[in-house]
């Protein structure tokens, strides 16, 4: 069987592992609003070069009207709304935990995929998705005991922001698949990025945050993290995600892309010096088991 969509979904997860860690560093230095706009501008430049070399044009002007409409909606919901809240969560909780919470995006995408496009999950697909969600959820629900009282390990505000990000990502994924159709995945992603830039430009103008964005560009460490994250995130990662949506169902693709918490465990421990617990390891095992079920 051809697993191009599933493989692209896993490759997307690897890319998003890199971008999540990069944007965590950048968000804590210059703020989530600045990171959101700057990374899309960098990604747009990557797309322009790619499109000219491989597609023979600077912009996706040959895209049908339907693609522009649905991909623009996807860009506004996924990039502007979803990523705004996701990156905001980085200011309160680690990217490792935010990515765990983002596993709620697949159920949202699956339900909407069934409702809007008539996509179906087999019993095995459903079981695999539940395993992945169960594996990452056990980590989120872990509580600490302080003076004999159980308390949440992570700030509620950060969890809520990540939850809102998950909903935005799930809804955006469905509109991406509807809009892309048979159109080129990279060109489709470029449309989403263009819309995202317009959306954040309006948002930053209304919030009067341009001085903050300008200041953020002068931060060298943040800029390096932004370039790295922009390449592996809104450019390569998002495009591979579009490939996954093209060759498999939204639910399956979204679930595989949500395995970032599995891939991020070791690098976050080694590079960001975050503690790796037994519960997180067991959660990863459940998630990997869920991935395996998709290939049965």
C-alpha cells in the first residue's frame, strides 16, 4: 500500500519538533505577536524562492478561486488564530507541553472532516487515534503534590491558550484540504502564509505593537531561532502537512502530525535542559503504539 500521506505526516511532526523548540526560545525573548509575524515573513521568502525555481512563478497566481477562498480561510483560522494562541502558550508553558495539548487538534479535524467531506475512520484508525491521545493526555493530567495538596503542574492560562491553538489548527486543517484539492501543496501553503501575514499585520496595527516587532528584529538570538523555526515550520513543515492532507484523510494526517510530543522529549531534555519524567516516557510509548496501528 502507498503510505505517502502517512510518511509526510510523520515528517511534518519532525519538522514541527524543531520549530516548536525554536519558537519557544524566540517567544520568550521577543513575545508571541512578534514571532508570529516575523516567522511568516521569513517563510514567505522561502516560498518565493521555491516557487520560482520549481514552479516557474513567484506567486501562486494560477490557483483557482476556490483554492484562494478556502486556503485563505485556513490561513486566518490556522495561522492567525490558532498559532497566535499556541505561541502565546509558549510564554507560560514549555513547547513540550503545548505540543501535548495540541493533540486535541486531530479529533477536531476528524469530526469536521466527517461532517464537511464525508471522510470516515476505520475501527483501527479510531483505535490508533485514541492510543495517541491517551498517551499524551496522561502527561498533561499529571499533578504535583505540595504540602500534601495536589495541584496542577502547569499554569492554567498556558493550557487554555494551547487548547485554543489546538481548535484553530484542527479547523484550519479541514479548510486546507478542501481548498488544496489537486493543487500543488507548496503553492497552497504559500497562499495560507500570505493570508496569515495580512491577518497579523491587521492585528498588530490594531494592537499598536509595531515598536515591539521592530525591537524583536534586533534580537540576534531570537532572529536565529526565527530563521530556523520558519524554515522547518511554516515552510517545510506546513507544506509536508499539505502533502499528508492530499494523500490521506484529515483525521489520520492530523493525528500523525500531532506526534510531536513523542519526538520532542529527548531534544527538549538535551537542548533545553527540561526534565524528562517516567510518565512522559510512558506517554510516548502509548503514542508510538498508536502510530504503529495506522500502518497495520
